[in-house]
C-alpha cells in the first residue's frame, strides 16, 4: 500500500450520518419496488387479471427502469447527485400513488378487463421512466465520498441496503395489512417520501458537473467481471420468479382471502428478512468472512429453503423454510458482489460495482415473467426451478469461478 493511497482524501467527503442517509434511501427504494409483489399481485388478480398479465405489468416497468439507469446517471452528473436522489424518491412515491388509485379503480369495477390491464400498464410506465435515478446518483455520491481504500465498503453498503429493503418491504406489508389491503402501498409511499426528505435535509448542496469524478465504465464483456455479472443476473432471475408468485402460492395453498394473503405473504417475507438482518449484521459485517467460502454455503441454504417451501404444507414450516432462504441470501449476495468488486484493480472498483448493480433490475425483467409462466403450469414449479437455478449457480461457482480466478 503506497503512502499516497493510504492518505488519499475523497473528492466530496460525507459524514457517516450522510452516508447512512444515502443508504436509507436505498432501503426505501428497495422496499417500494418489491412491496408490489406482495400487495399488487393478489389484488390485481382479484380485479380480474391473470398471473401473466400481472407479471407483464411489472416486467414492462422493470425493462424501462433498467434502460433508463444510464441516462439518469448522466443527469446525476449534470444536475447534481442530491437533486436526482431526492427527485427519484419523490417520483417513486408519486407514481406508486397514481398506481394505487388505478388499482382501486380496477377493484371497484370502474375499469375492467383489458381496460384495467392497459390502465395499470400505462401508469406503471411512469415508474420506470421517472424513478431509476436513485441508484446511479447514490453510487456516484458514494464514489465521490470514498477513497480507493474505502470505496468497496461504501458501495457494498448501498447494495446491502437495497437488498435489505427488498425484503423489509414485503415483511412490513404483513404488519400494515392489518389496517387494510391497500395500506401497505400507502406505507411504501410515505417511506419513500420520508427518505427523500432525509436525503434532502442531510446532504450538502450538490452542483452539476459535466466532468464527473466517477470511474470510467467497464465493458459488460470485461472478462474479469462478466462471470460475476452473469452469476448475479441468474441469481436475481431466480429470486424474481419467487417474489412474483409467492403471494399467489399463499392464496391458493392456504385458501385465504386476498387481504389475509397480503398479511400471510408478508409474514413469510418477514421470516426471511429477520434471518437476513441477524446474519448480515451479526456475522457478515463484524466478522467479514471470506466471500469465496460463504457463497457456496449460502447457495446450499437457498436451495434447501426453496425445496422445503415447495414440499412443506404447514404454514409455520413454510415460513421457517423462507427463514433459511434469508440466511442463505445474507451470505450469498454480499459475497457475490464482493468477489465481483475484488476481481478488478482498486481504482476500477467503483466501475465494477456500478456494472454489477445493473444485475438486480435486469434479473427482475425476466424473473417475474418466468415465475408467472411456471406458476400457470404448476403452483410449486417456480420454487423447484429457482432451486435448480441456484444449484446450477453453485456448480458454476465451484467449477467455473475457480478457473477464472486461478
């Protein structure tokens, strides 16, 4: 380690509280994106839409979201990171509110059939257009606030925050569903707006700059990063297939009313989130285990959890299975991101993290649609296929990665 690197100063330093505020925004974004899988899926089916139509609504917005991320990254450079982060969180709150009103109209029978489908599609498009700015803006802000020595940890915190929010959102739905079937959506709207206010009042003023300090982007086909990017993409396809169909499975397996399904599905996600939080902050963060060692263990636990959830009929056992999945997720996702970041030179870690960050939204383009198609064939098939995909990733990790890292 050179002395210059050791005493390097970040271009735009932030306090620990300000970095936490950015991470808090990522938690809110993750929760706001995934709560739809718990709330919207059963309610849209109640409004007369099929599983594939519901998946189509969410997949279309995910495609637009992924395509718009690079443009919003450029706008973050031009107009300032803070402005884009605040705008994105309020845009997410606003578009989710409009989507909620459209869903209420469909549930009330004001619009029905294909008219309801196209209305929900139209409204959801604006989510994909207006809300993707948080991810590139927060990563750019964190890159500017860290040095070469601390950058991997700072960017990893954002990835962990988004992953935590993606599980806390559905888990929180189980609590808010006690007050009404649409209350969880109102909760996510308030959460995103509050996170926008936190960032708005916590971060210093940011000015646009056409000459960004961010690292030069890496090519998608960079041989050092491509195996890790492929791994994460496949991982999130499998996860997206489960998140899309879990609410349907709970309704059909346990013969629940839709409002009870929201709560019960949220309980399953809560079990996953609690175990994830305990392992992430009780073991992974303080102990910092070798990512190459814990990744296979995490994948094995996810495979076991998915298979158990498919086979076990008792609801408590079903939730316990997803608790096992949460433990596996706490080990797998940070390890996979860490291995991807460590595969490049230190000064390229920010660029590698930005490239790897595209894997979750891209995986969620294909995962929900895959899950809906599989579910229409047999209710347990998404769990079995996702378990098979995780098992394949385990083999890929043990055999393929070893060759790349040799």
